[in-house]
C-alpha cells in the first residue's frame, strides 16, 4: 500500500524486570497468606490505572520459594515499585521472581520468610501413658495449611514436634520426638502422637517448614 512500510523482521523488547528490595514486613509473613509484600526494582511498567480494566498491570504476577505463585500484583509507583499479596504457606528465605509482560526477572537475592510457629496451649493427653500412642492437641499460630488443603507435598510434610524437660536427669530429661503430627485446623491447631517415655513437666516445641517455635509455657507429663 502506498505510503506504508512493511513490518520489519527486526524486533525490540523492553528490559526484563529486576528486584532489589522487599519491604521489612515481608520477613514475618503470616502462614495464612494475604499479607502485602512491596517489591522495589526496575522495569515494572506503568502504575496501575484503576479506570482502565485492560491496563498492562493486569499482566503482572510473581512467585517465590519455588513453591508459591501469587496473582493480583499491581504497580504502585511507575516502573519501580509493585505490591503483591502473599500466598498461604510456610518456611523461610524464599527468593522472589516477578513477571511483567511475559518477561521474568532473575531470582532475587533478597528473601521473605513466614513467621515462626507459636505454641499457646496443649490439650488432650496431657498426662500420657508411658507406652505412647496418645493424642496431644497443640493450639497456636503459624502452623501452616492443613494437609487436606496444602498445595504441595513439601508443605504437607513439614510439621514435627518434640518435648522435653531438660531439668530432669537421665532418660527422663532426653528430648522426645512425637511419632507424628498433622495440622487439623489450618494455621492454629495440630495433633501429635506421643512416643513412649517417662518424666514430667515436658515443654513442647513445634517445627513448621524448618522453623522452630519457642518452648511452650504449658507442659505434659507421663503417668506415674
């Protein structure tokens, strides 16, 4: 057509996004998810235009830890800052990648972590048979998703517990690992099966996604 050139075979591309910083609050994400992580970097594109449903910002998503994908990210400062909601999960030192316009950043050097689990209560077999195989219910927070709702095998197999009274002598003071544990109410309650043992005044510690709680204030004991 007169006056029009043909499409070239040479193409151009925008630079890929990069990540340089994550907000400090990202170091203590709730395992429930939904916390906002602010990501600073370059080449994120224009800020989200709420009056335009087809804005390029709708093509932005992120992933972290090799496990979790998040959608609904939005650029809040043109080209340099975006905000993404965290996913339900567990663990620490998760590196991030962001994708803008089908171009994905390198894995970030900066990381996020979920908050440490917290044990706030013990119930069930708080006076245990020395033969074990009894159920102790642990209440608290940041235990992660229940096994039935977890999205990866890594998440479903990450909860363990141990109990100990280090002030006792001999075998009575040795740390005892629970035979099994499972989250039964997402993030706030898990059940563990006791092992055989002896002693009293055992405080409990829970490990979720490689992160340990403090020792519990509440205790269990084996029957005399």
